[in-house]
C-alpha cells in the first residue's frame, strides 16, 4: 500500500463578528438540529457526506462509541434538508476552554454546487457562537475552529475563508492511501 501526502489546515474565528455569512440559496432549504442523539443517523450522514472524500476515521466505530460522542454536553448535529431530503450537516463539539470545534461539515455529493454549503457553514458557525445559550451554566464561546485537509472537497478551504475563518496552523503528514469507500461499495463509481 502506498502513502499519500496530506496537508491539514486549521482555521478559527475569535469573535462572532468574524463570521461573514453567505446568503441562503433559493428554494426550500431548512436547517434543523437533530436533538435526539442517533448513532444510526449520524453514521449515515458521516458516510454519505464523507465517503467520496475519504472520511474513514469513524467508519469502524461501534454503536457505543457513536453514542458516547453524541451524548457529550455541547455536541450538536445540525442537518440541512433540501425539500425534505438530508443534504448535509454540521457537527459541533464544545470544548472546556470556551472553544467550539466544527468537528464535521459537508454536503452529500448530489447536493454540492447548489450554493447550500456556504449557507450551511454560516448557520453552523453561528450556532457554535451561540451554543452556550442552549446549555445553562456553560460559559460563552470564545473561539470557533475547524480543520480541513487536502482530501476534502475542492471548495472547502475557500468556503471557510469566505466565512471569515483565518488560518492558524498547517501540517503535512504521510498517510496510507485508502480506497474511496463511499456510503456503500461501488458508490463512488456511479
């Protein structure tokens, strides 16, 4: 098996005023919080969004591992629906130092290129900034951060920069090359 060089960029916003929202796309797009932690639904979103861009770190997780992450205070999943169909999601993870990580963000391939991504990222970042309002006793958000890498979609970095995120770290590592799994075997060849 061969190795591939992967660049990972970490970006942040340090004030709510850093957020530069994208306009909402035309049509019936709704973004709804999945308030009941559901490992099945979260795994569906993860595999469907990340299958063609080699998201593999959570594929081998057990049901209990998914449950543990989703049940953490300040863990939220916001799902974009285009005419009732899941189109993508933002997963937030609150951290003890007042930071909120956008742990995962992306669109299902069939919904890319429809101006949904900028709006969904804007919405997710805004929910990261107001996360403390939904968790009594939690201090306000001081920083929202995210990482993206050279395996992600071709417009990912540009979307983050256009939403007001600033680069604070870059790392290059060698990783074992993996076949693109897709949400099911052979899906990437459709």
